[in-house]
């Protein structure tokens, strides 16, 4: 543990500024959440990418949205094998214990994970093909989406198409979780797909009836 260092000065400075200037106006909210616990209405499964501004997009207050982030905002298939499954655990907690009403899979433009999958599937990223690559094995989940966009040759359109296919793959996988499917069938949970353009912050929502994204 001797290799663990103290917090960088710039982060400590920002914390101290926030605690002195912003926290006092929300002190009651933080105390209420600490005492009563969280009761978010929605869960957002988003990418780890630091450019994805979930809080800004939804203008959320602390405690309103249960957020889980991973590489390329993927939901893996239901695999009850007794191993470590962070995303599956987050979904289970959100549905069974927080009783969220909505699960939103939020993808974005210029996704590095999606680009990595495209390169791996094209044989251009041997480091991801290695068995011990955590990134590569995680991105294997996107391969069904790659197969569905095989006819798109333009690199930019191909990237965007796979970003949106990844959202659909995750929504399909979510319905493979028995407790999610049951909650959806009972009208307790609704599933949503969302794609955002990082440059313009335009939003597109997935219409499950026609399997198409609609700009909002």
C-alpha cells in the first residue's frame, strides 16, 4: 500500500472550493439522502468515457439517477456462473433493491471501445485478441453488432452504426435477465436506448417498434 499516493493537489483544490461554495446550498439534500437512503427513478448504463456528461444531459440532482459505467456501455448476457460480474450486479441491485422504473442504455459518438472492437474484428488490434486482454474479451460482446453492419463500408458511418448496434445488443441482453424480463412484463420497468453526439450533444432515442433511432 506504500505505493498509494495522496489525492492530487488539483482535485483537492476543487473539492475544497466545492465544499465551501456549492455544498452549503445543498446541505439539506445531502443530509436527507444520507439518512433516508437513495431512491432513484432511473438507472443509466453509460460508457466510462469522461466526455459523456450524464449529469449535465439530464440536469439531475444527487440521488436521482443510479449510474453504472463500463467500456462501451455494454450489458453482458445473463451468465449465472458464480464469477465476478460488475454490470450484472449493478442491474440486479437497481431492479431488485432500488426498484428503478427505467433502465437507460446510453451510447455516444467517437466511442473508443467501439472503435477498438472494429479494429479487433478487422485483425488490426492483436493486443485485444490475446486471451488475457480484459478489453478484448469484454468487447467480444459487440461481435453480434459487427455482423449486422457488415455491409457498411464508410468508416465514420460504420463507427456510428456499431455504437447504435451496441445499444441494441445491450437492450437484448437485458431482457435475458429473468428479473428484468419479469419486471418489464409486469410494467414495473421500462427499457430505453439513447445515443448522443458528443460535439453537438444531440440525442437520439431507440424506437423498439421499428428498430430505429429517432433524433430528439
